């Protein structure tokens, strides 16, 4: 998108680029691709914290940047184009926002500074073995016992639970009424007795997903965020932030740039792939949709900058963003040609024949889930339809 930046915005862009060039060192990049990922991403987030940039979407009163929507857009664009991973979203992007909106003063005072400083690692306890897109059918049970709740059940597809200090969970505290009623949003210490984490190895041969079991886990009632039995409202607010992030607009821009660079080198029948009319058409289709999506993201960022929560537009961003992610992943896989079928992850670029082939394969495999997690795209279309028809 060709945006006319003000002189102040251009100066800010130069500052962002300069900071990334200095702080995102080759040594840190190597660690992020190694088994040291957890400590490496924490180190990177602390560098952002020291700079005052770790929470662009937080209000300034809680330690956020106070940036305009344009500055947020510039920052995200430059981050992605530099190949820098986003912050781990579960604390900084997701649970922090609902603690600000629905939490008690005690919860804000304790959790928010720790999240900002990356002192606690968070994970999300929403999906269950029998409850995914139909999240309101969840069955993890929380029974009151004096000043505590006793929790039994299981959560699944829990990203980074193996690292987490805390998990924010949806639990059922009442079975009467509609299924959206009687759900409570609660914060659980992962060191609590009775919690078991079972690893799930995904199709890209990586361990980021888990199943989390709760067996008579005792949790203080003071850890409830919002009202008991009204957690569905809190859950929807959190999901709006998650879906906005899942869209990954800036990361799609970087993928398009990578595709162009690779296609300029690869040949098909003696012709550069970039000069092939069919290839040009597919790439142009992606770029047109990406441009439209960028403007939608800017509107959402402007809403957040004004102190609002993302609305149904977060569902639109999630749908189109994940579709574009998959479109770029498919295009890169096709560029890699017959190397795309290679499954082992321990082959070096020379053995594969393409320096981008391993990453292309891994992103393609994991990216198949993008249209499902955070609420499947089919469910997002229902959300948008209900909003348009005035049913929500």
C-alpha cells in the first residue's frame, strides 16, 4: 500500500529501522531458530520493553506506547519486512487486554507489570477435545469450594503450555440456561497441583501444541476475571484481539516480497518464473486482496488507538488474512517444485536444492490450520452475517 507519510511518520520509520538493525542481532536470530527459542524470544521481548515498544496496543497508562494507528502500522510493517517474529501473543496481546477491561484492581496491579516485563509466560485454555469451533459447548467444570474453585477437565491445542507459568481458561460453573451462560473466565497457575501437560507433535514435526489436563485443581476464586458465569463476554472480547493478530497482514506482505525475490531467480522452461503471465496473475490477485486488507487493518488499529475493542471486522481480518497466508504458502511450495514433498527437517539447503524449501514446507504444513484456529473461518462468516442482520 502506498501511504503518504508525514515527516514525523518518516522519522519514526527511520527510528524503527535503526533499532531493528542494532537490536535484532544475528546471534539472536540463530537462537530463535534453535531449541533456545523460549529464552531467545524472552530476551527479544525484554529488549522491546527496555525500548518502550513491547506493547504497541496497550494504553499509555498501563505502559503502552501511545502510538497512533499509523505508527502501529509502520512498526508492524517494518517488523515483518525485517523478518522479526511477533511477540508471543497470549500475555501481551490477549489476556492483558481483558484484564485491563474486566479485571479487578488487584489483578491489574499484579499481572500487567509482569506481562509487560515478560516475567510470566501465558497460554490459552479454550478448546477442548469435544469443543472447538463450538466453544460454548465446553465441559471443563469448576465447582465452588469456599474461597476456591475445584477444576476438572481438559484443554487441547494449547500452544506453548510446556513453557507456561499461567493459563487463562474458560470453565463451566453453571449448567442451567443457554450454553453460553454459566461460563467463567479464570486465571490458573500452571504450577498448581493436578495439572498435567501432554505434548502434541504437529505435522511440521514441531512441539508447540499440547493437551492440558486438570485433575481436582484448586484455584482461588479471586482469579476470576469479570463476573462468575459471565465469562462468555470476556471470551469474545479476547477472541477479537486474537483474530486481529492471526490475520498477520504484515507477515503476508513479507511473504509476497519473498515470492517476488525467489520467482526472479527461478526459471521455468528457460523463462524466469516472474515473467510467466499465469504466475503474474496469481501474484497480482494476492496483492490486490492484500491492499484491501491493509485498509481494513488500519481501520481496526484506529479503533484500538481510540480505546475501543475490535468488532466484527476482526472476523473479516481473520478470514481474509488466513486465506492470503495460505495462498502465499501454496505459491512458495509450487516455486519449490518437486522439492516440496521432502519431509525430513534435518536436510540442509544444498541437499534440498533450494534455500527456501525447508521453511516453505514447514510454513505450508502448519499454515493449513490457520483457517481453523482462533475460530474457524466458517464460524467467522456466521459472526459477520449475524452482525449485518442485526442478530448479534
